[in-house]
C-alpha cells in the first residue's frame, strides 16, 4: 500500500537533500535514481531499492506499473508538483524515482583475476566525468573503478545520469588515499595476481599502442586540471602517453581514460584474451 505525500514533509525533505547534499547521502546511505534504463539495470543487477516514488495522480506506464508490482520497496505516491521538484533540472518530470541503498566502499567488491582491468581516477572534480568513465569502463570490459582522494561523488545525480546505468554493472569504490589501494594490491599479489600500476600522462615514457595491456593492470587517470598527484606518480610501475597531433595539449580526463580502455580492449581481443 502506497503512502501519500502531498506536502514538503520530513520524507520529502530527506529525498530533496539527497539531490544536492553529499553528507546527507552518506549519512542516510541512500541516493536517488531516475530514468527507465538506469532503474531497470539497477533492478536487474539486484541493487537494494528502499523506496519508489511516483505521481499518484498520473496514469502509469506498463514499465512503472510492473516495477511497483514486483520490486520489494516502500511506495510513496507524491503529488505531481512534488515529484517535479525531485526530478532533475532541465528534464521533464520523472515518471518514477527510485531511492537506492548506497553500497559499502569496499575494494573487495572489485573482482581481480588473470584478465583484470581496473581504472583509478585520482581526485576528479566533475561528477559528470566519473559517470562518463563508468560508461566507458562498462563498454570496454573493465572490472571496476576506484575514485581516490578529495573528489566529486560517485553518487551525485550528475554522475548517476552520465553513467546511463553503468554505475550498477561496474563496481565503483571511493577510497581516501593511495595507502588503501596499495594495501589491496599487495593482497592481490600475495594471492597470485600481480597487478602493475600504469599511469597515463602526456609526458609518459611509452606510446600506449606499444605497451602490453593484455595482462592484469590498474590504469591511473589524473585530476582534470593537475593530472596525477606526486604520490601516485611515484607508485606507478609504468607511465604511458596517448600520441596526439594538433593544438590540443591534452585530452579531457574521461576521454583520455576511454582511449586507454579501448586500447586495452583492442589488444585483448586481438590476442584472444578479450
């Protein structure tokens, strides 16, 4: 049985805070998702859904009716005006919004095997770039994304939207410092999977096309403005560059990562390890 929400009560204020307040998302362990594809993928991948919010005065599509029927979550019938306030700006009012449980930031969510391909984004400032990188990681077979340092939030609505659902298929883990990642890599190496750290930088020693990416590897992508931090650069086993021509001195961080991920995908397919 759905609960009706017709005023900006405590429930509504909590949901509204999830759109803009990272601290509230972390404290409540919740974030909002809207859009047919992202919500459908989240359900298919078994992400815990705590609540479904919908317009109680609107005729629902078969897709929305099906979700409300089969997904075990609290149901809230909002007025159209309130649902519009929770819908993302510059978008039409969402038919249905899902409140999802925020997963633990545990590096063991990322599986590591012989063909491991991971990406680490060092201090990204744009949530849209995080979402775009997740989409590329999904497209080219990466096993997970690690976001380190003081960074934009993986669960910011801009990141969730830019990922177009890939957030729910590629594990994304936030860690505060390189120390957490290096301890995890030591553990993987002790278990029999050596994972080299390969940084990307315009001044890297090797052309990315000449570097072997067919084995296990963790690719590092630096901050959009400052590039890789000194601490990460010191930890790199190798640093590669993307050859370019023209007047551009560098690529957008997400675009650079996409290029390297595609090169890894290409090499692995060519070698039969894809």
